C-alpha cells in the first residue's frame, strides 16, 4: 500500500514533525543512519524555508522507485509546495550554503542539491515547488534512457495511505507508466492500487492492453480500481495508451495538448469486453500527464518552457499545486504522474 506523510507547515512546531516523518520514511526505505540523517536535514531545511519565506505550505513525503534503480531500493521523495511570493534570485538561492534566514540550519538549497540523490526547484510569482530524492546511493542516477518518469501522491485529509498509486517500469526500449485509483479511499482503496503496482512489476514488459487484462485478474480479490497504462517505445518512436475507468490523461506533442480518453469500467470488477488502444507519435519533447479524479477536471496544462524543462516529478507537483487552492480543498486522494522524453541531465 502507498504510505504517504503529509505535513502542513504553518508554525515552527511542524518542522519537528517533518523531521520525524522523514526519519520514519528513511527507515522504511532501508536507508542507513547516515542517509536517513541526510534526508532529515533536507526535509528540515525545506520546511524551514516554507515557514520563513513562503508564509507556510506543505511537505509531502513518500517512497518511490524509478526504472533502473530498483536494485538499490526505494528512495525517500520530499516535495515542498507553497503559494508564496517565489524566490527572487533562484541562481543565488541554489549556491551551496546560501541562506537569508537566521532560523535556517545554514544548509541552504545549494547544500540540499549537493547531498540529495536528485534535487529540483521551480519558482515563480505563484509560489515554489522543491523536490528532493534521497536514496542509499548518494551519487546521481546514471540512466541512458531518454525517457523519465515522476509523480506526486496526496491522500485525502492527510490520511496515512492513499488509494491512488503510480509506478513505472522499463523493459528494453519500452518504458511503461501506470496510474491506479482504487475505488473510494482509505486502506481498502490503497490495497487495490497497491496490488496493481505489484502486478505491473511482473507484467510491465507486455503491451498495455495485455497489462490491463493481467491487472484485472490480480485485482479481483480487491474492490477494484480505475487504471491507465501508457507505454513509450524509444526505438519505435511511439506511445501506446489504454485505460479503464476515470483516469485523466493529456499528451503534449510539439506545442499542442491532446486528451486521451479511458474506457468506462472497473479493473478487477466490471471489465469491458474490449479496451480501445491509442497509438501516437512519441519523440523528443513529448510529455504525458496521467492523473486521478482528485485533480479538478478543468485544470490547465503547463505551458511555461522553464517548467517543461524540469524532470517529471517537478512538473507533476506543480500541476497538482496549481490545480488546487485553500478555497477548494481536495475531495479525494490525488495522484499526478508524468512521463517525459529527454529531460535535462543532472537535476530534477
């Protein structure tokens, strides 16, 4: 099941809560004491920045796997979200040791960049999104694939478990992204989406339509889920998409966004006789967003080239942040996952 820690940061007492949650996440990820302490330091710095520079925000902590890193175990992913004034000079803020707050640990965002396994930051006048991943291996991931994935998962009402889940697997030149939304929310929904993730890791080498059929069998003992599967083929220059249920999907090719529609039904319960399969071109600059119905239906896809140049986790977190507000809180678990071709190397 997908375990997520969500900590609102609106006063100094919550900084400690962030650190404690990150230490628990590090233990669950199997990080040694040193790397767990590194994760706690990064999380504390991000929480302090939320409090001192953004007027508050929230920090999401979860465990993530990425294609090519499974053998090293999961990484702790930290995502800080705020609607503050943004960072005036991002280049200065990213210098090692730079800080403007007396309450800061003095680590600064530059130090967070240096000690994290991966780190990314996107800031405008609408606020800042910072994403850090800390794994047992402190070195940057070496991955020759031009396709990257990333996501964010926020459970309803800060619950421990999210009924949504996303995962990505790779087989040869094919990269398969899946997003599952277990019916309802809570532990039983999380059990359904977790079963989908487990099965994907067994059958991710198959075409999307066959993956969905295997998922249907695997989820029969659960309450079922809406599931979408997208598979990019670097060698063939193609994206294949198939979905059952109300998973949203938008594909960007060139300068245009296109809706990809899933077929009605429930994987594990009410599976349709046939599932339409879409085949579309996939190449440099292509970008796919999958999301559960916790995201407002009228969300606007990102157009800022600076954001689109980031890796998927930053894009996914920004999409989620900008689609919601304190005036319209989420009414369900919310998950956003992104698949992108040829992001920059060495940063998120």
